[in-house]
C-alpha cells in the first residue's frame, strides 16, 4: 500500500500531508484556471467574428427576390451614361446595384445617387473589375438580379486605334465574363449597350437594323464580337435580350444632378461636346476638328446626336418590353445627321463663347456620315427622341459644366 501511494503521488505532482492526505499544488491549479479562461475568451471572440462574417448576416434586400420589385445590375454605373441610367431606374422605383472599377467612372456620381436615394434596399455600389471572373461570380451569387444593363466599356474610337488590345479585352472579354455569370445564375433579362460603330461606314443612309455590320475600328469590332456572343448564346436560352445600338451621346440630367466628367488624361480621346466645353472654359486653347475633306455637305463628319436623357429612356423601355426567348435589336438615334461644323456653331451659341477652332487632318478610324432610322424602335417600343434641339441639349450640359469646373470633385 505504501509503495502504491508513493507512485500515485509522484504521478499526480502532489505533496503528502499528515494523515496520508494529498492536495494539488496552487501553481498547477492557477494554470488550469488560466487556460480555461483563455479558451472561453477565444471561443466567445470567434463567435462574435463569425456572426459578423457575411455568411452569418441576415439576407439583405439585394440578396433576395421581392415580388413587385425589379433588381437591376448596372455595369459601368459610375460612368456618364451608366449613372444617368441608374438615376432613371431609381426614379422609376427599381432596385439598383452598380458595379464599376472606376477606371472611367466617377465615385462622385455614385455619391450623388446615394444622396438622392438613401433608403435601405434602393441602391448599392460594388467596386469590382468585370475582368475578374471570380469576383463577378461572387457578386452574382450574393445578389438576386432580375436584369442586367451592361454599359461598362472603354468607348473612344481614337483610343481604340492606338490600343486595340485594351478594347478587345475590356469590351469583348469582359462581356463574356458577364454573359457567363448571367447564364450560370439564370438572370432573366440582359440589356446590352452597343454602338452604331458596329456598322462601320455603310453605303446607304440612314442606317437600319439590318444594315450590314462592317466595323472599321477596334471599338466597333470589339462591340460586334460581344453582340455575336450574346446572339449565339440566346439561341439556346430562355433569357430576354435587348441590344441597343446608339449614336453620339450628348447632354446631361436636366435637373443638374449628373453630368459628363471624363478623366483629365482622356480629354484628347473624349466626345466632341467635352472638347467644346473645355475650349469654352479655357482648359484647352481651342477646339480641334479632325477631317474637313469628307464627302459631306461641308466636308466634316456627320453624326446623329442623341441626348442622354432620351438614351436612358430607350433602355428602360427595352427593359420593360423584353420578352423571354426573344432578341430585340434597335438603333437609338434622332434620325437626323448634323455635321461637326454645325455642332461647333451650336456649342458656341450654347456657351456664349467664340471658341477658337483648328482644322486638322482626319483621325484614324473615323467615318464620314452616320445617322439612324429610328422607325423600328418607335414601332416596337413606342420610343422616339424628345430632346432633339442640339443647342438646348448643349445648354443643359454646359450649365452642369460651369457649376462643376473640376467634375464631381467640385461638389
């Protein structure tokens, strides 16, 4: 018995007391209690962290479908056209998610929209690049989209001739990523923002939807490739598809909340309206008109200028009219061509500034004359351009430019 008692005592790290009793050493007891407290604390901390992790949060309005509410993903929604489209959708009580990598868009535009529609479940912004397939799939997995309006794209003809691979990657490749996500997550509607640049330089004017597509610059080619992918996919899909080929966009929100604010480094590639306003404000010494020997009335290019308010109205009508297993292709324009010289004169009147104009050789990739026949979109969607006065559209845009001399950074 004695030898057994000693062995047990040594194994338990105890000290003998009188009467043969034993007790645990105080240091050992303290260590056990300390470890117990540490384990409990760490467990509690883990529970708190897990509860705050995305998988433990209760579903948001954006992650679930709701009867009577249409949730639209607007890619490129921080850009010029995309932000105006988001504004219109929000005004019409749609639920909107904007996805943008801000390479061309403005966070300031998103902040304006958030200020106008601060209610929960109305608008969310997600910073992401559509070239990241995993990020895109995660966005679609975590949100219940009913429709996608795909605006996101680089969109300057001149730049596309200098850096064509950027355009094929950003437009064609990224559209494939979006289309794969749309298919995988069974989104019901896709409204694709295309361009008249897919037609190239047709032999006959005006352009109709069956005019052969023979693009002459990488921008138009990349857009046509994206269209072809969508059309091929739609042949074996229940998805409703609308492709809108629009012409030269001008103007801004009539109430002055949004406008066009291209990045400074992109001014030379931007729209003629931006160049006119920069010249009127003295940001650049004058306006450069490239090409005066085209076979047009005055030798300068002829374009169909569509107000951005009319353009987004066409997108909303397309969204409303889109039908499962159907594809709609529409030109979005005024049906009237205006020369660059006419545009410059209208800009001078709108700004009140006698803008200096330099006439230069043609720009690579440009075409002489492009304007639409909007008869089909009028017949099918009951849409026609309302803001057709060139000078008035420029006056609205000029007002925003004057109050925002540094773009959205002026707000």
